[in-house]
C-alpha cells in the first residue's frame, strides 16, 4: 500500500544531506568540543562551522546562538531565563504576556512561572487565530518581564504580528521572545531587522535530527541559564553539545533557507490541490478551513480542516488504515481527549474542534497525493454517513 505522509508539522523526514552530515561528523572520532586535544579541537571546528552557518542564515552574530536539545528546551530556556533575569534586575517586572494559542512548550512554561509568583496575561485571538497588536499594547507595561508570541501557529498556520508587538515590548523595556519553530524555512527571519530578543528553533521541523534546537539570545538581553553544569555555549546551556546532530541541523537549515521559495511553492500547490479536490469530492459545505484566508497571513504548509459531523479520531484512524498520516492538531497533545486550545481560543465549538484534522506538507509531497487523499476522505465520509 502506498503511504502518504501529511504530518510535516509534527516532524519532517530527515534529509539525506543531513543524514550524511551527521554520519560524517559522528564517524570522524571522539567529539567533545570542550576537550583541548586535537579530537576536541576538531569537534569544536564542526560546532563553530554550524554556528557560523546558522548565524548567516538568521543575520545575527554567531555568539548570539546557543544550541539546545530541541524546540521545547529553547522555549523553556527563553522564558525562564529571561523572566528570572528581569525579576532579578527589577523586582517590579513580574508579568508574562503571551497568547492563548501558543505551543504548550510556551504555555506550560508560563504557567510554571505563574506558580512562582509571576502574573500571566493571555492575549485573545480573533476567529482566524490572530492576536491584535492593540491588545498587546494594552497588556504590556512597566511591570512586564517577558512577552512571548509565536511567529506562525503549529495548528492553523496563522502568522502573528511579531515585529509590531516586538516594537511595543521594546518601548516598555520587556524582553521579546518568539517561537519560530514552524516558521523557519518558510518565513524570512532576519534578526538584524526583527525586533525580538529571543528566538527558538528546532532541527527536526526542517529535515534535521530530533533532539537538536537553537536559541537566539540577542547581545545584552537579560538571561539566566536554566541548565547548570559546565561552561558550554558561553555559560548559557550546560552539557556536552550534540556535535553530529548540530552539524546535521546546520545542513538541513541551509537547504531549507536556500530553497525557501521552492518549499513555499510546493506546499501551496499541494494545499490548493487538496482543497480543490475536497470541494469537488464532498462539496465546500462539508468542510471548513481554520485560520487565515489570506495567503500572506499564514504559513503555506499547514491546513487545518474541520469535517462536519465526523470526529477527528474516527477520520484519523480511517486515514491511517488507508495509508495517510495526518494529525488532530499539535503532535505533542495528540493523546489528549481535550479539544484543541488553539481552536477553542478562536471561538470554535467543542464538537467542531473535535472534528478538525491538520494536514501539513513538505518537499516530499506532490499534488497527486493531495488528490488521492481527498478521494480517500470522500470515501470515508460516505461510508460513515451510510451507517
């Protein structure tokens, strides 16, 4: 049976070039970059090359990048590290401002900070999942320690006004963080222009290995390390670096950024083909697309669709049996019985939230797969309605 993978937002298949970079680096010999002997110096050269490459892509200083164990660690380190440092500098800065649609790596970190005594403001979103900059301005003040707003949503693809909110945060003296995990490789992230102080990335969303990420920490940003140990990553993230994983991350990131236009074009084509074929097969009244209707207001590779009267659990199970991999929302909460917090924040009903499926695309997909998937969905819906 031919299998179709439409879950790139959960994880992208590791690219052959990244696998080769990993294997070449891992097979070069013992690789602890903190060691002073020749093996350590060689490992350090791989680390430096990867950091320099990412810095060129992000238009930042190489020493502003710290490698982490993934996107969740990057989000956690950004929030805890900046919040604690801000409070230490100025005891009055004890408020965190974020959005109701953030990834749980951000939301749960914010709730932990709230339990530690920080105030927490969750900004609402409109029916397309977008935050209002006016709401952000009203919430951000002299007591704000950290503002965290994701670049693009992992469930709906909706883009947020990060630059505008970043300028507001700077005016108020707050540290600005953005989770750019889903946006990297699809949206330009030029940190010499973008008014953010902290930015989180993950390797496996762009075809690198799982368990590797990066955190941009702008020079001068208040920050306390959350992981204690050695002096690695300029005392910002203790622990021996995953040198081979980082080399593979840099290679995958290089391909994602240099091929961004082609990635966007491919994703848009597959997305459009799936929507067109669904319309033809089941009718436009049988499904609803969640998120921004404006291509400029969303990521191209994520499509959130609600199917009237069909639970996403049933749909996903039947899709899987037919060889199609999709998701009910964030892969990190796929086992939860609760409806998506993102869709609920957008004002959608619980029954509709439980009928929503997320399809997400990558360079390994084509329009023929989209057309086949739509026909499979039509068959599933027809079979369920006969019952």
